C-alpha cells in the first residue's frame, strides 16, 4: 500500500479472514493517504478477534496514521471492542466512528463514556448499542 499515495478511501467489506484484515491494517501504519477506512461487515464466522483488535488499536494509536473516519460496524466484537474504545480517549485524529452492530455490553458503554469525556476530536459517533 505505500505506493498507492492517491488512495484516500479504502473499503474492505464482507471478508472472513482475520489474517488478511490484520495484514491490511499493519500495512496502513505508515500510510499518510488513507483518511477513510471502512472494514465493516466482516468476521461472520471468526470466533477469536483479539489479534485483529490489537492491530486496530496499534493503527489508531500510530502518530503517523492519517485515518479520520473509521467504520467497524457489524463486526460483532462485543467485549473484545473494549480495549479499542479505551484507546479513543487520547486519539487526536479520528473524527468519525461507526461502531454499530458490535453488541457493545454495559462494560463497553462505560469505557466509551470515559473515553468520550477526554476525547476532543471525535465529532460523529454511531454507537447503536
């Protein structure tokens, strides 16, 4: 992906493999062009999504990441999403986030509320609990 400097929006939907998406997220770490990332509607049969979530957190926390809009809806992450929600507190680039369809539990709602009380840049959030 580093050679694709003109790509500003990347949509990767309806895939099954965690490995492929994790590799994609890793390749975006130093990419300064992609501002909008949609990886919704994936993992219909995958049970352990923790590796994916760790890589997603690493991408969002990366200071060189240009991502301003992220759609991770319908990944059915449930409580596995909590660490990601926690990392939103100090993210200074993400402006739009769609986390609908993830079955966020009460614990996730609390983590999200704490992060939003600190975060000053997120302007659009679609939580749909």
